[in-house]
């Protein structure tokens, strides 16, 4: 089974607290890690305040992207996972993480690179790594019968893309920026051939599809396409197969949401009513809490429901 099975759909969606407040796990990374996460989230996720937490969420049709989200944020918060469907009837999975306030640096979506990031090699390549895992592509192209390594990065924020181009050209790379015209202009940076071979080892990909794409690009650049092509096309076909399998899983989950919600509601009702016979015997809230092994606060809430149920039954009988 694919990695998506490590992300069972959450019993509860869109909750504000996935961990009790005393279990918040604060950000412990250095400036390099902070920079990577900032630009990864800027490229591929939404970040906003949710109560006292910083919520980040992202949808995908790629199992490798779910793996990466788990690796980046899973040590800090339990994911909320649910199926999604776009207007074009494309099914996918959305993962949401409610993080400590120490992740508030993710709330700012950069529109440009800071001067310090442009000047510092480590920070520039860390920013490029995060943004590339979100918005980049690396692989091979057929160029007159030979494999040709290529790296591209694309986004709609022109100033940010200009800054990445500036950062690379100032370090000796030829990285032209093109406007791709569509419904909205997309800006695409490209590095090819030997220049790509020099750049790719400096980009710290964490996305396994892109790690493998880099390996193939570096190993088979300038080799005959008759040798490199089948291997590269097989790699791309495997990505598509995983994507299709995840979409199928998401579709089945999406279509069965109604039945799952009904079952969850029934389970909650049964849990609630399991305390009613004890209250009917005259047990106190503390005694019921001790008997059924839940908190006194839960016991008082269930006692209120029990009293409401008795009142409702009394009214029905009087009206009859």
C-alpha cells in the first residue's frame, strides 16, 4: 500500500486544538531550517492563526508530498487529514497541522528575498530548497537524441522570482526568467545542462520525487536518450501511478463521508447514553466519572444531557 495509508482520515476535522496546550511542541530548528520552512509554506501551503495556534494546511494528490508534510511538521503536531475534491472532480488529500505560536514566522508570506538571504549562500540555498520542494521541478529532456538535465522553478510572485534569479546569476549561473501567459501570468526560472549539474547538489531537496529526479538528471545528463529516456519515463510513470492511487483512495473516502459521519455520530450517542443508567440510579457525577473512567468535567456535561433527556421525555408524555 502507498504511504497515504500512514495518514488515516481524522475522526474530527477542523478542530482548533490537536494537542492539549501543555503538550505544545515549540519550533527547535536553526535559522537555516526556519528559512526552508518559510519558503516551503509560502510556495505550497496556507498559514494563518487559529485561536492560539499557527495553522498550516496543504492539499495534494502526491503521496510523496504527504510524506514530506509528515516529516516537516509531524514531530510538532498531529495532522488532521481529510479528502478533498476540486471543481474539476480531482480528488486529493488535505493535511492540516495546528502548531505552537513559535511557528508564527510562517504567517508572513514573503514577496521578495531579504537582503541578508540574497547575500548569504546558506540562507539563499535553504530558501531555494524550500521553494523548490513546493514549486520546483527537476528532470531530463530529450535534446536531439541526448538526455539534457533541467531544473525549473515557477510562481506568480514576480519580485520573488526575480530575486531568486538575481541570487543565482550573482553566483555565476545562467537562470533566465520567462513569463508563462495563461489565465494568470506564471514566472518560470530555468537552469539547464552543465549549469544544472553544478546547481542541483546545492539544492537540499527533501521531496523524494525531486531527490530521485535530481539523481537521474545528474547521472544521465548527456547520455543517449535511448538509454536515459526509458529510465526517466519509468520514473515519471511511477509518480503518476502513485498519484492515481492516492486520488482513488481520496475519492472513496470523500464518497463515504456521509456514512462515516453517521457512524461517528452514533458512536458518540452511545458513549453519551452509557452514563444515563448510572445517573438514573442516583449516582453523583464524581461516582459516574470513576465508574466509566472519564473526567469529572465530562461527567457533568453528560449529567446535563441526562437531565435534558428526562425533561424531554416528560414533556412528550404530558403532550400525549
